[in-house]
C-alpha cells in the first residue's frame, strides 16, 4: 500500500491547509514550550526524508502558535539520534532516506546533491525560525543526528552523550560543514579527521554544545533554560536571534554550507568510493556486524565496541545483528539485500 505524503509550503496565519499526520515524531505543548520528539527509540531515532519533513513542518506550525515561545527537539529512548536511516528496505516498502522516485532527475540528482540540498533547506528553516530551538541531546548523537542538533540555536547535552561523525571514515567529508563555525578550525579538523566521538562534556568545552550536565539532570536543566528564554517576548527574541545569525551570514556561513554540498557531490564520485573500500568489501564478505566490529577495532575509536570482550564481539558477529538496525553509523548491509544507497551516490 502506497503511503500518503502530505507535504506543503508552510501556511501563513489563518490559512486552512491539509495537515500532515505526524507519525514519525510526537508533538507536545506545555505552556510556552513546544516539544518535537523523535519517536523510534528501538532504532535510536534514525532520520530520513519523511521524518525531516515532519520536523520542519512541526517547527513551522509551532512558529505560528502564539503561545509557544521556545521549541525543544529531543529523542525518545536511549539516544537523541544515531544518524540517517539506511536500513535494508523490505520489498514493497518505500525508500526511507530519499523520495521514492528521486528528487528531480536521476542523471542530475547526484552531481547536484539534491539529497544534501534538501537537508540544508530543512536545517536552514530551523536556523531562520522566529523562535529559539533547543536540542536536548543524550545517548548517541551521530552523523546526521549531529547535524540536526548542530543547526539548533542551543544544544544542552548529557555529560556522557556520544557525539561524532563516523561516516568520515568511509563516506562523507561532512554533508553540511558547520563544525568550524561552532568549534573553530583546529578542533573541527581534529574531530572530522580522526572521527573520534566526543562526550557531551567535551562538546561543551569545545563549544559544540551550549552546556553539558549529568544525564539525570538533562531534562530538568533543558526545561529550565527553555522557560527562562520564554520569559522574553517572541517579537524581541526573534530579532536577537536574527541579529546574531546575520553576523555569521556576513562572514559567509550560508555560502560555506552550500560549498560543503558541492564537496559531498565530489566525495561520492571519487574512485575510492565508486570501486568500494575495505569496509564495504568486508561487509559483503563477513556481514554487517562483523564488518562494523572490524571497523571500530581498526580505527581504534569504537562507537559500538567500547567495553565489550572479544567473545562478545564474536557472538555479535555470529548473530549478525545489534538490535537497533543500521543508521549512518552502521553502513552497508550484506550483499543481495536492497539498501538505501549513501547520499547522492
């Protein structure tokens, strides 16, 4: 059965439009606070084409709600988001990471990076929204999940959160290269070159995060900050937000992000990607879980294997599954299964 997709240009005040069904996110309104909650905890809240659309549409609806002054984006379950969803797609189900039939034209979408341009459009909506947007980050915040958080106005994170760009090992030089704008050139290069995950506490020290707190205090502290901000009228806070944003735009923030789209387009046509690297080959030879364990051990910056014994890793490899399904942190599936191809490839 074909899934109906309601997709619209954001309505203006008082306009009556068909409302989307928000089934990939949960929405809450609590006085001046609006919450957008990623609701797939069993897979650590993977992102995808429709979920991003729903996040954008929900944010624009909350922008229209005069009662809401601050928006919080967070994830249900053990993580904020572990990245884009490239789980093998069963026969008859729609693609999760891109529109079913592509964007504009299959011969042009890749080199134009229509995939990345769509993400830039969604995240720019959050950046330009009249109301402050806070990311409440716990657990894994990886790959695309780190981009979603990165484009929010504030990031309040748990001390033990794990933030990283694992796809820099094999695939992407940075889909949207926002990191130097937050943490500076030196730390951005270290973060992107090594693909080392950083903790929430370290993220705050490096200025990726606004603040880090113990995990059991994250909810209360995020709410406290949101309610403090909500004391300021929207017609003032929106000008404060725009005033700060404009300083970065004058320095080339948005042009730099557009340039990073072009670099992703080049990255997925480089010879090392098109002929398949060691990780992709191992995935086909020994299966996904074993290849992921090999990748973590090879790079020495484990996202998935920290604290596990050799016997544990062998058992996982034998079981061929880690209980959460692949995201951008967990790449290609075994040969013969239908898979979401990496962005723009």
